[in-house]
C-alpha cells in the first residue's frame, strides 16, 4: 500500500527510484520550477534534455530522465506546473495536486519515490501529498475474481504503491506532519471508494457491498460500528422507496448504517449516499450505451463509507453517521411499474413516473432515517441526474440546499479539497412540477430543470429545521476517458475530500 512520509533532506541525495520535480512555462519552452534543491550540474543537464525534447511545462506534461548527474535517484521525473508564480508566492493547490498526481502515475510501480515540488507553506505541502497519493492508484482487476483454479494466487495487487517521500520546504513541525498524515488517511479511504466503484457489478451487489463495509470497518484501528437493515427489516420499517426500487432484482436492497462516535463530540452530522450497485433503468430500461458505466451508480454510497472511515481513522471530534442506501435496479416480473404509488419512511406517498429515476427514492428513505436522529446537518451525495452533466459537464458537481449559508459551506469544502463544485438554486416555483392527483408527490417532473426538481423532491424528506445539502456527482464520479492529473480512469472517489473537509469544519 502506498505510504507517505515527510523529509527535509536535500532531494538530490535521497536514495529513491525516482525524484519528482516541477517545470514551468518559459519563453523558450520549459524551465525547472523552484523548490527542486538540485545541484547546478543536474539543473544544466535537465534543462538541456527538456529543451531537446521540446517540453513546454504545461499541466499534465511529464518527462522522465535517467542518469542525471549529481542526483542519487535512478531517474528524475519532471512534471508540468504551467505558468510560474512570482518569487515567494505559492502555486494554486489544484496545480500542485495535478502535477504530483500526473508524475506519480508514471512511477507508481516503483518502491520509493521522492517528490520535491514547491511547498512554501503547509497548505501547499498538503496538496502535493494528496495529489501524490491519489496518483499512485491502480485498480486490481484480479481482486474480485478470487484465487485461480487450483488455489493459486493471482499475485500482488498492482496498486500496492510506492513509499513516497514528500520533500517539505515548510519544515517538519506538527502542522506539516499532520498534513501528510491526513493526506494518507484521505488517500486510503478515497482509494477504497474507487475500488468499490470499479468492482464489476456481478461482484458487487447490496449484500456484498454491506459485507465489504463490515470487513473494512473491522480491519480498521478506529472504533467503527456497522449495522444492516435487510429486505425484511426494510419492509417492516416502512422504507417503501428503496424496497420498491429493489423489488425487481434477485439481489434485495439493504441500508447500511456506518458510524464513528468519538468521546465528547463537538457536533453530530449525517451523510446519505445513493448506492445503486447496478442501474438498468428498471422497466424504463436504459439504452445499451446508457448502461456501460452504470456500475458507478453507487459512487455516492462509496464516498460516504470512505468519509466515515477517514473521519474515524483521523480521530475527528465529530460524530459521523453514514447511511448507505443500496439496491439493484433491474427489470423483471416483480419490478416496480410506472404509476405505482409507494409509501416512504416518513409516510409520504409517492407516484412513480419513471423507474430510471430510482436514486431519489432510495435517498428519500435514507434522508428520513438520518433526520430521525436530529443531526446538526445532513448531506446526501449521489450520481443522480443526467441533467447535472448537461448543466455542468463531467468535472463539476452541483450543490443544492435548503439553507444558502450551508450550501456555501459545502462549496467551500469542495474548493478546499480540490474538487470542483458549483452552487445551484432550488426555486420554490418549480415544486408544482411534482404535483400529482394520485399521491402526495410525484417523484419526477418534466425534462426542464430536471436536476433542480430532483433536489426539490429530496428536500421533502429532510427533517424540519435541519440544514441539508444535496451533491449531484453524476459527472465527476466516473472518468470514462484517459487518466488526467491525479484522477484515474474509472472511479474517481469524488466527494470524499469534500465531505471530509466539511466534517472537519464542524470540529471547530
């Protein structure tokens, strides 16, 4: 497993397989960024090679150079930082994360790597450490398959990762050490979320997801508690939303409650995650191309589980309860039909109009359950609507809320975590789109403002007086293209950083 540690040693002397330094745009190509700590002969050699290969210093550009004079490392990896900054000023944290992640992706199979990017302050150090850990991720495609025939091992996990030394210009004080330790805890948790999203859907269903959570919680050094409501308990408890979504599958639904309960918590918060382990659309079946990435429809639940784990392992003084709303949305003779009316956990009757709008139904029950504990705030996170992708693309999440100040807190937490999010409204005049003569509310409006009406629907299931935000990650939860910066192909783990930063903000 990838590990992070701090060092203030001279980078050129570190006995590692690869040393990462930065490059910036210059008038005649690329030049080395400050903070590398290399001797003049190494600098001259690197500049000559960068010129020869016509490097530009742009973001995501990585040049690997071996046998650099005056450097102990086997190779030097030069990663682009884009435009330089005036002397003494810090690079944007997003730039540092991207550069560190892009570099580490090229050397993630090595045993030891040192990263000497500009870290004039603890915040820059934290960004470099975060990006470096994220860049080391590799999904073990053999893991879900178990042992080979005859019991033979399938080998070491490809993503076991290197030992990463982060060279600190911000010293080795308590704050610097805590920043690197936090980056490692966050990275481990986020990689777990990525693993869950990348697991093939025939190996991840509601019950196996629950089993995975219990196994991970029991293996943690933190005091985590996990409880599971099975299909019988869900029916008995009046969870008509998630029961209806899951009734068409041979794999019945589950709600997993995962809790971190510190001594004398400063706050109590709740996270609710959509966990559709595969979304066929139900009877309103998706087209074939629409199902290709639907194993990622549980990314919200994965982000919640990972956040609770990270909060516990960081011993945050905030009680955090995660509700993982797990179901498989399949067509069958027992599947939910358009025009069905179901009764949610809080007694609200809902008319089903489109079985492919199932996420809001499982979240509705989860929000009811979370509200019953009267937390200080609730955030739900979900790959909820295609309308989010139309509005904001594949890199930016949408944030809606019943409280403008709390919505701003969520957006600020996303910014601090290096995850792009944008505030969106919940106009009261759109609520009439959910009116129906056959139930208290219809679960979907028309095509217009589909992202916002989904948020208005969810708002109905939040307890009175509880600040709540809804984070739609339909776009950024899964990267179907090539890796970029610290973002791998496949499951991204988006949302874990935002939620953890938000929980941390409640500690103060």
